[in-house]
């Protein structure tokens, strides 16, 4: 699954000469979005990356150490004030690319500057209208807002084939690219697993990651796999943490990235319980660490074959990976094919295509 990375240019020319300057706009530089942006700075070090964030850069773990920014700017205040801060930052830095990330960052960027004067890229990192913790009218409102903002979008840089498909807006047919999320664990040796089998989940304890589903799955798996341990890599809302801990599920809290990878690599199985997603980094990281992985059947995993998923209360695929080395090996082989293009080389090439405004390639798909 590890590909040879081509030589990375030491400097990438922007339209007005080197180096290409990118302003990344995020509301929260944390969790998966923060990790993805941090990886962009390493996949494309020949560009000059700046961050405009609504939160401190290192609110969780060691994200500040993962990234390589030429400059970091804070934006505070109301939504309107943050839009104004983006506008001022663009005037001060004169970037070649303004790259908005996630719903809020994407909205601030596209409300602050006009695409006719500024190249504006948007990565949803999972569209808000994919949420399942809000009623249908609210999701419809999110969709309508995204459709309006699409009018002022120069290009979409989706993180998955599904997100690429969802970015075909009737309001504007902007160029669409896939910039794949990649595993920070790429190239690490697999951990030696000793002791009882362990199932891991992870992320922010929130309705999106649905730790309630994870706990229910763990309790059913313990009936089939005696002595099974369980760990949740992350932290979040106390209302979700308490039931996990009462059921003897270890909640690690926010760990440095190296600690997350160490604990994840020691697991026997990674179970991804989220109700909606863009493309989760932890799935790619688990596979890169040779940890068999099953995901909850959801629209975000529509390209994932049934043998890698959990459908409702059917845990047969998870039980097989925990009890049968052959099934675990088959699971990893299938994931390796699906994630063949989730590599540093592919991410680097995709970012170059987006930022240098090259024509998009063929219709993307997982494993294709």
C-alpha cells in the first residue's frame, strides 16, 4: 500500500513567482480537520502555508507540531467579524490560494472574497447536510446555504469520492478534485499484539462519532469474544464518556499523535461507529498499521464493500476479524485495494492539480 513518493519541489511557483502562497481558513484547528490541514503542509512543503484559525492552534494533542505554517493568525468575535478578519488577512498576505476548510471556514472564506478576484478552494470535510442529529428541514437549510456559497467557489477539493459527487452543485459547475486523506502512520511497522483481544474506536465523543453505537457493539461482541477489551481514543462530551467508562471501556483523552498511533496499532480491531463522515483519517491510519477495520454502514461509506461494514446489529464481520486470522488478513487486503490512492504521492499530486488550476482527472472512486 506504500508507494514511492516523487521528489517534492523545494519551491512551487505561484502566478506572480515563487513561492505559491496558500491561506488555510478553519474555524477549529483540531481533530480530523486540523490533522488533514497539517498533513497538507508536509505533502506540499514547496508552498508557503499560512493558517487563519478561530481556535488556538494546539487545543488538542500535538497538532501544532504536526504542521509547518509560515504564519498563524487568530480570528475571534462574531461570524461577521471573522469574515472581516479573512478579508483583512487576504489583503495583508495576498495569497495565491484561499483554502476554506469545513462548513464555517468554507463559509468565512467564500463570504470574504470574490472568486473573480481571488482563487477560492473549498474542502467540506463532510458536508453539514450529511448530519443525522438534526431534523430534515435543518439539513435542507444547510444544503441551500452550500448551494448559494458554491456560486462563489473557484474549485472544490473533496476528501472522498462521495464528497466529490456531492460537490456537483446546480448553482455552479466548478472544477472538482479529490484530495485524499492519508495515514500519518504510513510506513510504521505493525505493532506486536499481546494479551486479550482489543477493539478500538476513536474521535471526538459527539453525536457524529456515536459512541453509544460503539458501546452497544462492544457489549454484543463481549458475548461472542470472552475477555474482549475496549478503548476509545479521544475525548469529548462528558455525557458520552461516562457510560463508556461505566462499561469498562477505557477513554484515553486527547493524546499526542504518536500516542494515538501506538494505542491504535496495538488493537486487534478498529470499529468506526460514526453516523456520517467525509473520509475519516483514523480508518486510513488503522489500515496502515495493519489493524483489521470495520465501518458502520452509512452513506459516507457507500463505496465500501459489505464485508468491511457493520449493518445494524450484525457484527459477523467484526467477530470474524477478532477470531479468525484468515478473515483479518482478507479484511486488510481489501482495504489495501480500496485505499491504494490514499498516499502521500497522490495527495501531493492532487494538491498541485488544485492549487495550480490543472484540469481535474477522471471520475474518482475508492479503489479505482
